[in-house]
């Protein structure tokens, strides 16, 4: 092929930009596609992040609700035990006080040698006084036994300290009725009561710490 023919052949080859140039703005198209991809990816990420946030907030709300329920339960139990302590202490205090009143009047019931009188009227007056004292005795004793029963209902029937308390209260009221010394027996009731209350206070503190 001569040089002239080669030049003619080369002149027939279209320019490169003419082949690529098809009327489409590829730069703009690629830019648009990139923007679309960015928007779609951004939307997907936002949706994922939103869902994750919602799940996290729901979990947090659930945990908070659970915590509040447990806290409310602990506070309720602690308050219930505090109420129990107050009622228990009051019943024991009233029982001891009434037992002392029973003891004070039982001397006139156990020993009736004072019921006498030389004259009919004197004996009648003495008997009337006995009736008054006996009525007081039975009234105080029945009230003491009422508190005794209420204490029995408050404490655990199988607890070691509970059994000791019931036994000590029985000994105390029997001593009061028979007009024998009650100080030591009353102190025994107090000592056992204090041990029971101390254990209950520990339970209350543990409940409040939950």
C-alpha cells in the first residue's frame, strides 16, 4: 500500500469522539445515578437507624417499667413490714400493760380474807367491793387475752422465737393471775419481742435496698 492509499484509509476512520459521542451526556447520567444511589442508601440507612432507635427506646422503656414495678413492689413490701412492726409492738405493749393491771387487782381475788365484816352491812359492802374488783380483774384479763390472740395471729406459728414468745406470754399472764412476781417474766417477753423486731427491721432494710 502506497503512502497515498494509507492516508486515504486513515482519513476514512471516524474520529474517536464521533464514535463515543452518541448524544447522551454520560457525566450527567452518572451524576444522577450517583445521586439516586446516595438517596436510596441514605434512606435505607435512616430507616435502619430509626428502627434501631425505636427498638432501643422500647427496650429502655421496658427496662424502666420493670425497674419501677420491682421498686414499687419492694416499697410496698417494706411498708407492709413497717406496718406489721408497728401493730405487733402495740399489741405486745398493751398486753404487758394489761397484764400488770391484772396483777395489781389479782391480789384481791387470790386472797379474799379481806372480804369480811362484823356487821351485816359491813360484810355486804366488802362483798360489793369484791364484785367490783373481780369485774375489773376479768375485764383486764379478757383484754390481755385479746391482745395475746392477736399477737399469735401476727407471728409465724413455726418460728423458734414465736414459740418462745407465746410461752413467755403464757407464763407472764399466769403469774399475773396468781399474783406471783411478774417482773422477770415481763422482761422475758420484752427481750424476745426485741429480737423479733430486730429481725423484721433487717428484712425492711433489705427490701428498701432492692
